[in-house]
């Protein structure tokens, strides 16, 4: 049984192996942590989530793919708000450069 941390590590490994950048990696982590946590124990979860990403896709396209793959009903607006909130939190944690 995979733990949350193990799933996050697997996601990171597979996203990097697929050539995705930090932005997509954060999106995958956010989707898992806030919307798909209960699916994390399923066989092939990380592959399924990584498969929802495509290069140059919009947030709406990503959310449509995730909803189709997992049978969820995530709203693109909610996802965007979540990403903005996470971005603000991470910006607060980073020391100011200068």
C-alpha cells in the first residue's frame, strides 16, 4: 500500500522521466493532494495521472483529462484558484533574493 509520500515521489519520478517541467510537477502534486488522494492506492495511479498531461496543454484541458480518467468533477476555476494559493504559499516560503 502506497503512502502519500511514496505516491508523491513516484509522481515526481514519472513526470521528470516523461520530460515535464516543475510547473506540471506542481500541478500533478496539487491534483493528487487535493482531489485524487483517495485514488492514490489504486494500481497504476501515477501512470494514469501522468498520462493526463500533454505538452502545452491549458489548465482546462488538463482538468478535462483528469476528470475523464478518474471520473471526478473538478472545476477548472477551482484548480486555478488552488494553484494560485499554492504559488503564493511557496513564494512566501522562499527567501527574497537580492
